[in-house]
C-alpha cells in the first residue's frame, strides 16, 4: 500500500524554502516546498518524479521551520522509497546504506589493514569512481568494534538497576569508545547495562538511500526486541540523534503498520537519562575535574527536530570549570552519508562552512556534539577535536583516563 | 522531562524574539519554545508602526497613536513613548548585528516601494530601503534579474506612474543577466541576495549595474544586496557606482526579514536564551490563576517547562495562536475564549482591504498585557501576551503588524524581567 502524507496543511508560505540548507547553497535543488507538498499533488496523479529528489538531505530543517506542522522531509523520503521500488539505487548508494554489513565483514580483519585498504589513494580513487568523493574523510573502523569491546568489559557486580543500550551502527563500528563511556557512566550511577546483539541498524541510511525493504526488515527486528524490554519495564537508551529520530517519528511515518501495535516506538535518550541520574543524585559530579575548559557545542539537526532541547549541552553546563557555548550555526552539511557522495560533497561543505567559521571565530578548540557523522564533518571542516558530550563528562569524572 | 527556568517565551516571531531578548538582557534565564520559525524570516524586515487609521493614510504614526481606542495594544502599553523606546532598542540591536536602520522620514512614515509597484507606508526600514533619494531626481532605473520570479519592471513602472507624486518621473526597465546557470527552480531575490554575499556575486552585481549607474542617479532593485553583510555591500555598491540604490520591498521570501531574523537569533544566543525548536506547546497547568508549566508534545509523551512567568507570542489564526470553529474562537494554549460574532458570516468583510474579525480577533489584556476574563479581571497572573495573538487591533487594515509585535514583545519582556 502506498503511504501518503496529506500535503494540504502547507499554505505555501515559503518558510521552509528560506531555512533549507541545501536550497541555500545550490539551485540544482527544487527546494522543500516544491519537492515536498507541491509535487506530492502531482505524485498522486502519477505525474512522474522530479529530477532533484536525491538532493533532499533529509536534514529536517524544513520540518523544524514549518509553522503548520507539515512533514516535508517525510513526504520526500516516502517519494524516494516509491521511486526506488521501480528504479534501483546505485552501487554507491548500496555501499553507503549498508555500513553495518560492511562493518561486520571487516570486523574479521585487522582494522589497520582495513583502514589502509580504504584510505589509500588507490582505494579512494576506486571509491571516487563509484561515486564516493575522494575529498571526503570517511569515518575509520575502530580496531575493536562495540560488540567485542562490550563482551570483554567487566561491569561492577551488585548493580541492582538495569538499562538496555541500543548503540546504533555508527557507535558499533566507528566510535565504540563513546558507547563504552556511556556504559561506564551508567555503572557509576548504579545501572547494569544490557546489550542485546540482535539490535541492528535503525534503518536511517537504508531508507534515505532508497532501500525500503531492508529498512523494514531492521525495523521489524528492532521493534520486536524493544517491545520485549519495554514489557519488562527496562528503558532502552540511545546516544545517536538520528537513530532516536528514526524510532520516534520516522518508523511510524514510514511503516505505520509496524508502529500501530505499540504505544510508542521511541527509544529513551541517553543524554536525558544521564541528566536525570545527575538530578536524582545517582551520578555524583561533585568530584569532577574542575580545570577550566571552553567548549563550543553543535546541536545536530536531528536533535533539534525532536523538540527536547539540548540535554547534552545541559550536562556540560552542570560541570564545574566548563564554559560551554552553543554554536547555533545550523546544519553541518553531512546528513549521514549525503556529504560523502561525490556530487554532494561540495554542497555539504558549503552548508557546513557557516558552522566551521563559527567554530574557528570562537577561538575555542574543543567541540562537542552527539552525532557521529556531524563529528566526522566538523573535524574534516575545522581540524578541531570534537567529542560526544558524554565522553567529555567521563573524562572529567574518571580519574583513570588520561586527558 | 521537566525543566525549570525564570521565564518561558512561546513563539519565535518578532514579538517572541523581542520579549526573550529583552528579558534575557535584564538578567533573567529565558527559555524560548517555538513550533516553526515564525513569520519574520519571510517578511519585509520593515517595521510598519501605523500606516492607516479608519482607512485613511497616516502621516506620523506617533501623532495618530493618541487617537487610537483604549483597547488598542499601543494604548494599553502607554502609547507613543513606549513604542518609540522599542523602536530605538531594535535599531540598536540591528546596528550591533550589522544592519543600519534608516532615519525616520520627515513626515513620519516612509513611503516604501514594493516589487508590485505599489507604495506602502512604514515607519522603520533598513537604510537600503529608504526611498527619500527618489524625491530629488527625475530619472531612475527599475532593475530585475533575468528569469527572476515576481519582479517585473514593466509592471512596476506602470503601477508607479499611477501615483501622483511619481507620475512625472522617468523610469527605465533594466534586466541583468542571471548569474546562476542551469537553475532547477525559479530564481527569487533570496537566491540572488545569497549569491551577492559571495565575492564573485558582488563583482557580478557591481559590473552588471555599471552601465545603468552611468545613466541614472537612482536604481530600484529587488532586495538582492547580500545577506549577512548587506549593509556593507549596499554601502560599497552605492559608493563604487556613485549612485543611490533603493531596495524594493518584496513578497515572501522577503530577504530583509531573514536578515533581521538572523541578527535577532544571534543576539538571543549571545544573551544566553535557550531556544528549543520543534516544540509545540499544547497545554498548560494552571493553579489558582497562575501558570505552573507549559507542555510540549514529544513522540514519547510530553515535556513540561516550568517558569515563574510566561510570555505567549504564538501568533494569530495562521500561526496557531488562535483556534476557531464556526461561531467561536479561542486562544490555543489556555483555551481563553475570545469574543466572536456568533454568525461566522460576519467574520469577514466584502471589502478585502477593509477591517475584518479574522484579522482583529485576539486575546483581551490589561495594561500589563495580562489576559482578562469576561468580567474584565486578570485570569492568569503570571502570563503575558504579545504580538498577533492580541486583540484590539487589525494589523492588516492598519499596517501595524510588526510595530505591535515589537512594542508588545519588548514591553512584555521588560515587565517580566523586572519581576
């Protein structure tokens, strides 16, 4: 069954056109209002698809800015799924969508070999030929991925409270230490952490690249596991804003039949959870390192779209000695895998330039953000160190870590 | 989650942003909740204080303000003095953000030129929109860019010639080549303004205007003189070309509105305002006439936002601040019922430029902008309303939308900041 979002809430006010980061830097994109609600009326008549459909980055700034509550980006993503049912996405898009599968394959080989294999000029040229920009810094596979790291880690005994961690594929393959930082913090707050290995990619890269059936398979598996933990009354936490958004609002929009049996498909936000631990006195921050530290914080678009504020920034601001400012400079331009694509790389960098300039002009070295690919883009665009707020929290609390 | 702050402002249009910035500047912790980006970004970026009174054009809005009815928002907050203070404050915020606002016209209101070729009274505009220089010349070029949507010099000139004060001027059509190749969409003034913000775009504009600048002392342009650095770009073009450039007021996206919103947003962040987007306030908890929390909808339930006082700047019917059903209208968060004619037919007027209930429906407030119940008593002691959600005026017929938004937003922020 074709799922449609009624476009008639749109009053054509052009607010999304003004706020769309892609439309701002390229006129190759038709723009959110025209591609979204306006074209949707023609799609209903089977009047064909616009050539610039692939230019929507699904960054959600149209939805964030819309005063009428039109799900512009979801209209675009549903249209892309429909288009890709008839028109197979490219090999390049398959590669970028199936990072989790690739991570699984490379986990059998030493990471230095894999990363050399990926980052050397010959491989980069080959990737460039299939459409992955050679100018982009692809994230590097960790020497040990999260499942292996978690298995080896000994959590303290006698922890009575329990939580479940949903890592998502970025933390699994590229940033397992961030996941382990959360485990450490939760242990310190008195929680034993469960990690069910059945949890798989949330489906965001699959769906946005046109692999609807694969995304659906993952959603089925993930929701089944989520429902079991929910029944047991144990919260399932996620660190990644894009995974959170997928569970919260995109799964119900893309696969309403899967969501209808559940009261809510949302994961819990690990940042909100840790903030709660601090407020309840479960996580004591009075012993934290107090040395002065300036931080410039970037709010990922997919966090802004959730309307919950910035719990990661709130945590940083609770820490003695830390002075954290909000960059408030819009989208970083990466949008998951968008900015890695050869024909989108320059668009992504042009979008991110405002953020890069804001960071450079601030004179602050340390950048913080929750999103893994935002982090890759910020480091690529500025050369500054960029970390997850919880990694910084752990560093300030854990006497054993080196600074 | 439940979070606490001194003041919660709802809405990020001109009223909400002015209220939040004013309160933050007085030392309060402010959270701004917004659902959508407000209408400032797509507006003209000019502040219409009062353009018409009972259908008659107003020369000086401050002189005419004294004759407004007692329930008009301007009258409630203290009239001309309060409004002037708000204007001066906005001018200083804009100056710090890089936009110089023009001096007031001698007669009071400026007569701005629009891309429709109409003249529009407005009190405060950026320097680049100031049309005064047109009075002293006989010839001007009306410029557009090839394939630009909604800016047609022929139409503009025909329209302008219908006004007595412009009928003897000689206008010439000028079409600049489009600097954006292979565009997949209609080019708007915003696209060109963003292009002109780049060094090559600036070079293109200067070079393309040069031949016309040699022939005409004044050039009328759509608002295309850059974005963040519009003031510098406009100054530089005027002096390099030895010409006066007037930017015309355009339809959405209005360009200058976005320039102003970016300035205000930056000022809010610098003042420490905690701005939460995608946050639709759906209800409030009220106890004994005081609001405890407002609640936003999230995918997994509701978030509660607690504060000592609240400023509601949610806009009118179009922006969701006011809800309606046949024969009745109410404020959306607190469900305050508004006086509405029972006969819905009477809500609109056959004269589309005349006054109507649709444009004037709104919350009844006292001189502190606190809401009043049917008996005329304050019904929410720590809640103030600002901007289009207010009743007692018709922003469309009066041309007073941004003026009321600014003055009431600023005033609500000042009162809440003092508590």
